[in-house]
C-alpha cells in the first residue's frame, strides 16, 4: 500500500518542526530516502514574490528544518524553483527563502539549462523541456504548500512539480492545454515523464500545511488558513488524496489526482492508502473553503469546447482600486488576452481561456472573478 504520514503541527518553531518532520520521515521509511553523500534538489513552492504570512509559498522555517535534516547526510544540495514571471533571486528574497539558502550555503539554480524528458505512454503530450538540475540528482525533495486552486481545485504535491517547467514557458502549456480537463491530462503527462526520468532514484514529498491557503488560491485571491498539518509521502498522488480528505474537500473534484490514479501514476483510492501518524479523525474540525464555482465532472467535459467558455464561465475582472499597474498579469497571460488600455490591464474576454494565471501572480489581489453568466448558472448548476 501507498503510505502517507500526517503530523499535527501548529507552529513554525524550528526545533518543533524538525521533530515533526523526522516523525513523518521515520513513518514512511527514512532509510529509503536519506543516504550519505546523496545529491539533492529542494523544490519549494515559489509561485511568486509573496511574504510567508500570506500562506502562498513554502515557509522559510519549514525549508530550514528540512535543510538541517538533510545536512546530516549531505552538503550536496541544490535549491530553487521556476517562478512564472520573475528571476528566482528577488522572488526568494520576498518569500524569505534567500537568507536560508545563504545561511546554509545552498546552491541556488537558475533553471534555464534545460533537458527533454519523455512520457512513454502519453494521453496528449509526450515530451517536456524541464530544468536539468531538477532531474539529474539522487533525490528530489518536493516542498509544496497546502492550497486550493481556481483552476485545478487543489494545488499540493503533484501540481507543485509543474514548477519544473522554466519560467514563462508555463504560460505556453496553458495555451496548448487550454481547458481544465486537458490541462489536467497535460499535468499528468508531465508527471508520467518525471516518474520515468526518476526511475532508479527517489522523490520525497513534504507538504507545508501549517499555514495553508483556501478559497481563490493559489495566489493573493486566496485566504491564509491555519491548518496545523504536515504531510509526507513518496507518492504525490496519495499525498494529494489524503490532503483533500483532511481539508474536507470534494474528492470528485480533484480531477488531476483522479486522472493520475486512473493512469496508475499513484494511489488515489483512500482505501488503499496507509495513513500513519495522525488519523483523519484528528482533523475533524478542519475545513477548507473551496474556490468559487469549482468545475463538476459534467462541467469539465463541457468546457472542452472553447466557444462555450464565454457563455458559461466567469472571467477575470480588474479591480482598479487595488491594481498597481505592475504588468505581471499582462506578462504572464498565456493567450495574450490582457493588454494595457488607458493605463490599466484590459481583458479581451473572447480570447481568455480561464486559466487564472493572472490572478496567480497578482501581488495585490486585484484580479477577481466576475459573476457566472446566467446561462452558466443554469447549465452547470448541480450537474455532475
């Protein structure tokens, strides 16, 4: 059976964190992962330049606790992520992670040295260019945050690996897979390629859910949520499935995880997952608010038809009171549906694919969801 370890933890006090993380590692078999002299890549969630108190990015103390445990085995540690719109250094500084990297002499990678990895059994896409240094190691330590997501419903371990795609190249994948269901298949094509590239080596997923994000995540549209939980597993799919149950989120709506389970990339059936450490009942009072109007199974199938999006779905709306005209949304918009007009970003709705990348990178939560059109409320209401 797949194993997922859960620990309660309500503080970012480093020594407490280290104890809880060690408990997780011991529960899933730390000897399988931690080897003397191994080469490690540490992959946090650094979606953008956001301070840690917002609950959007991996907390710096969580990172430091993991680093100090790893340093008992090796000094060969590479660290970094591929933010969507900015160079890694200013993002790390804003997230509070840069000081940790300097303090522990971690090598910070740039990400632009690319390698092609292949999925031998793809649904849509067989090849992906990813950052070489994330692949050519003995152990990948994935450090996602516990978050809801406007497009994918949840953003935890498997979704965090989309960060292997370099910078603005991510936007191109949203265009190539321009509806939610197709994007879910593309994420799993990527995950299958990563699993193939890591044959004979190991991946470890440690989720920082002490402070998570609920609602319109994964950026400033979401609200910080004190969840008080840490997850660990060798299987990203199992971790995500267990995280959904802890957060009281609907397992039928985590379509990325469902696709992964169907394709046998991991275990998505709770009955076949061995949950160790804390039980699910220990979190009976915890409940995350999902994003507004998450897509049902029926809706996902319907939205494969591009012309229906404008008729059925809400669209990004610019709040001019909050907007600081930084241009991050315009820069990342995959179909170039956002342009500056009269000093503010302006959306051409007919071109918008509803990927919500604009909201993900907005530093001021200035991109909101419009109301769902009446025909969409009627057509999609309670359909599954």
